[in-house]
């Protein structure tokens, strides 16, 4: 099944803010960026799966096709750190999480392993459904890293440092 993973476009949030699941507005450049994403697609999507975050849904709606919102496509949940400057929660908890994002959770959030599992569930469903035409998935950098690691047979940690640009398009299969 042909599938593209797409990261949402730029957001209008101060630099250094933790906004995993926190809603942040889209940048004023959204229209131009959405057009750039469209121009990078290898084909018009028949179905667009999307995170419920507004920054993803708006892009999904622009791409055309049937839009399906799935909560499992949300970004990693940073719990109590959401919406706060990264510098504001420096300490033992954040240091433990930075050393082991796979097994540790931010306070009230989720671990990398939990993200990995929910992404795997969505992937399995799409694969089991068979050919649904051309599929696009509009989501977040963390989800794209987990999806690609699973699809490419790589460890999640290998992709953590790899940049996933705003509006980037990743063709799979």
C-alpha cells in the first residue's frame, strides 16, 4: 500500500516551548507551506489519516481525500511539561527522562515505549485493511520517527536525533 507520512507545518509558538499534545496555533505561513507539502506528494491521497491536533487536521483537510482522525497519531504526551519552556523543568525527572525516553515518562505523560505501541497498532490496522488506495498520514515528528523505525526495522533510538522538518514528506512502501 503506497503511504506517505507528513509532519504538520510550522507553528506559531515561542522557541523552546514543549508542545507535544499542547494545542499551538499554526504559523501565518500555513497557506504557503500547505501548498509546498501538496507539491511534494507523489500522488493525490485517497485517504488522509491524521492526528486530532489542529495543526495536523488543518493540513489533512487541505490535502483532499477522505479524512480519518485517529487519537493514536498524537505526539508523545509530555504531561505536566506541556506548554512550558523546556528550561522551566530542568531537574532529576527531566534528566532521567532524557537518559531513558523509552522507559521513563514525563510527570503525567507517556514513555517512548507507549508511543511505539500505539503507532504500531495504527500501522497494523492499515496493513490489515489492505489497499485503500493512496494513503497519507499527517502527524508529528515523534510518531514519524516511531513509524519509520518500525517500517525500516530500526531501533527507535536511532531516529531520535534525526531531524523531521515541518511539512516534510516521507514516502513508505
